[in-house]
């Protein structure tokens, strides 16, 4: 899956879904949820179930070096295991 994001004029208004965040970082959904729950990655709750990650928060998370993306094959295999 290739994800290309077209940035808007204001990075404050750009949001990613948990799935988009996982794809960008090449990690599983479970990993992203763990980072959110552990307060390592800030997320905005929209309603009871919707979570979104601000672009600026994701960029800060990456800049802090809190993530090391897995190779594409490994990340894909983990996602398939998570859905079983």
C-alpha cells in the first residue's frame, strides 16, 4: 500500500487515521494503538470510537526518534497476523 499525502497550507489541520499512521510508519495497528495508549503518540478522539493523529504530532513523534519503521515485509506480515 502506498500512501501519498498532499499537505495543506496549515499543518495543524492535517489529520491521519490510525491505519494511515501505521502505513506511514510501517508498523501494525496494534503498535500505533499501544503508542497512543502509552501516551507516546498524541491522538484526538472524535466521538466515541474515532481517533485521529495530527500531522504535526506525528512529525514530532518521528523527530524524537520514538519509532524505527520495520522493513516492508515484516510490517506486512505483522498486519496479517493482527487480523487473524
